[in-house]
């Protein structure tokens, strides 16, 4: 430091061009953890888009009855296996607004099938926020308002109809309520069991650790799909759809917890020797408090990533069981139940739209996997 004749001070230290960058990096390191996670997660485009998409899907679930033009089991006997209909805006060069054309059916004496053709002579405009079949909004409020409806005597099957004349689009929306919820319930059961047994085994060790490890090894050695089938077949056939839904969710959660328990145990074995854990024990903290306040918070990032990657496995499990006829049963509506009607490959070859429930399953599973990858990368914000 040099003093000039006018009394000013001058720093003699050499100029460091990286000093500003280092200050910014230090400022980033001092930022709260959730800010660092969000900054890194925003750079993962697929994870961010998938997260927004899944959030919109779950927000839509209570309003599925409002978005769907018909109820899940509403039948139209004259429109069995009706093909998908398109919504048009123009009719013969004139803009008339959103409209559909009525479907006319004729028997084909060669293939012995009904053939549907649109009657393009008359457009039928769609109504919005209209009255239709009654349903319960969010399962609580009974109403008959729908987002859009076709005029009386005209059907609007955006994704076709099934063998009983039920709208596939409406049934897929209603099926999302069960298929997407079963993953949340199953992962809750799995996490409660996995965290409890894994933390007990990893923290206490000894004979408790040995017993829990043997139970985990026995469960993991059993073939998963036959065990699912055996437990699902044990559900009484006279139980209602809601009871079967919760039992299936609990079964999926019970069979999924051993993998999480082993991860929690391995992490706790390394964390329990840390100095802050020893200090908490010396200050008289109970094992439960040490696990809740000191060990689990250091494992939260892995738990969040594991949850997003386990939910699609639950959804696929429910779909497989319902497809085989051992999961949810009619009149309950899920994507697996809908695919159960598409087991006949001859029907799928002719009426390809009956296999459309596969598309939301594929999209949802991919979205969860992309979201899980994004969270797994961003929850370690200090790793470049």
C-alpha cells in the first residue's frame, strides 16, 4: 500500500483478472441449497420439461370428468368400435368454428364388419362449458358441466370407441386418476418401510442388521412377477374397486422396499461414524432423533431421485396386473384395465385405436425417467 502526496492510498498488489470470477463462485457456494439445485436443474431441459408435464398431469386429475365429454362407462350401442373423429374448423371453405361430422355406419358383407364413414354434408358445432352426464368433480362435488360437448344425437369420439361403445378419450382421462395415483400410494408404503428398516439396520448394526439383511435377501431372491400374481390372486373377488385399488397399491409398495432399505443401510453405515453424529450422541440425543435430524437430511437427495425413478415401476406393475386380469377390475377404469380389452390381437389389428392406452403409459414412464435423471444430476450442485 503506497501513500501519495495528496493523501490517497494506492494498492500495489498485481491485478488478478480471475478475482471477480472467484468472488462469483464463492457467492454461489454460499447460496442456499435449494437455489443451487434449481439453477442446475434448469439446465437439464428434458428433466425440466418432464417435470412441468407431470405437474400438469397431476393437476388435471381432479378435473378429468370436466375435460372428458362423457363419463367413463357411458355407452353408445350404435357406435361400437367407432374410429377416431377429427375436429374441423372449416366446412367447404367457410369458417364455422370447431365442429365434427356425424358418423354413419354400413355393414360390409365381405368382411362382415361395420364400416363407419363421416357424413360431411352437415357440420355439427361443438358446445363449450355445456351440460352433459353428471359426475363428481374431484370426487366430491356433483356437477354436469363439461369442457366441450357434441349436439344431441351426435357423438364426438376423439380417440374412437371400444367394443361397448365407450369413448376411449374419456376413459383414458378417468384411467389416469387410478394409474397415476397408484404410484404415489405405492411409493409412500415403500419409502416408509425402506427408510425404517434400512435406518435401523444401518444405525444399530449387529444382530438387528443381520436379521434385516436376511429378510431383504429372501425377498429379493423371490421372482417378482409370480409373487405379484400370487398376492393379487389372493384378493377376494367380491371386494369393491376402491378396496382392490388400495390393496394393489400396498402390495406394490411392500415388494419394492428392499432395494431402498439396502441403499439407506449402506449410507447410514458410513454416516454414523461422522463426528457430528458422535457429538449428538454424547450430548444425549436419542437414536430416533439422531436418525431424523442428523442422518436422514444427508440422504434426502438420494431419496428424492429414487422416488421419481420408482413411481414408473409402480405404474407398470399395476398395468401388468390389470392387463393379466389380476389387478383392478371393471367397473374400475385404469390404463391396465383398458389394455385388458385389447388382448385379442385380431381386434387390435382391425381396431387399432383400442391399443391407444399404451401411449400415455409410455409417455408418463419416460417423463418420470427424465425427471429422475435431472434431479439426480442437480441434487449434487457442487459437481460440475
